[in-house]
C-alpha cells in the first residue's frame, strides 16, 4: 500500500490550497479515503472522509470551508481547502479504510500546510 500526498505549502489566511493523495496497492473502489491532520504538540485529528460510494463527511471545524472528493480513474483523493485559517496549520495525511469509513488501515507520510496570519 502506498499513499502519496502533495499540494501542501505556505498560504496567507483566507487563501486556498488543494491537496492530492495518490493511492496504489489497494482496491481503491472498495476503500473509503480520509484526510487527517496533526499540528505540533497536538493529537492527530480526522478532517474529512469519503466513503467508497462517494458520501462525504466533515469535522465541524472545516464544514463549509473544505471539500473532499475522489477520482476513481486516477485512484486519487483530493481536499480543496478554502478560507484557510492559521489554526489549519498542520501536516495533512491521507488514509485508506473500510468502505464506510469506520476503520482506517494505512496513512501516508503527509504534506505540510502552513497558514500565515
């Protein structure tokens, strides 16, 4: 299993970024996919996940600002992040899991997102 994230970077508050996660070695169509984040000194937290059939779920702190999507042809999951805040600064990692998102198996190395005020 390999999950490779990209798209992170430095952005000003209010700006946008789009993260990508390319999956290989899994049956992508049968897996839910998720985005997690971990800020320095804090626990890893679930940001959003999308089930194998495309149902999206979001943490309250990103609702209305972030959108998760997936491209089955490219085995890729995306996270569009708008209206970014300094508190969104973290390493963002994707994960694969059971079809309904109740269990998570593997995490990628992550991509750094830094939001300046």
